[in-house]
C-alpha cells in the first residue's frame, strides 16, 4: 500500500488490528473506550479514502452496522448500571430512631 500521506491526513491513527490487540490484552477499561477506537477506525478510513472508493464505502457500511449493535450494547450496559444503582438505593437502612420506635416504653409500635 502506498500510504505516504496517511499521517498528514489522519492525525489520530487507529486500525482494527490495534483494536484487537488492545482488546485481547485487556487494555480497554470501559466499553466506551472500545467503541471510540472502533468508530475512529471507520472514521479514519472514510476520511482518508474518497467517497467513491470501495474502502470508504465498506467503512461507512461497517460503521453503520457497528453503531446499531453498539447502541444495543450501550443500552444494556446503561440498564445494568442503573439496576445496580437502584439496588443499592433500595437497601433498607436501619437507624437509631427506628430502633427506638420499635421499643417505645409507652406501648407504641
């Protein structure tokens, strides 16, 4: 490949090989970081290659498919995070006041 001007045009290079190595090596701390690198890969391919080029077209289609799948995964992850937070919020808290109410010397509840 003759990509002598690639780094002149693409200021933040990323490719699927690098994404794979980072994923296999446990380098992604969040799902969002992984998604950002994937999107960057597609964006770079579309930026570097002209719109009528097969690489540009393939990158655009892959990005569209990726975005649809990523959206579902992001929604699932968000729902899981919200579920974890609401479970923490729903845990009963025993306070001294509630303990005193249970042992009310005047015969109350």
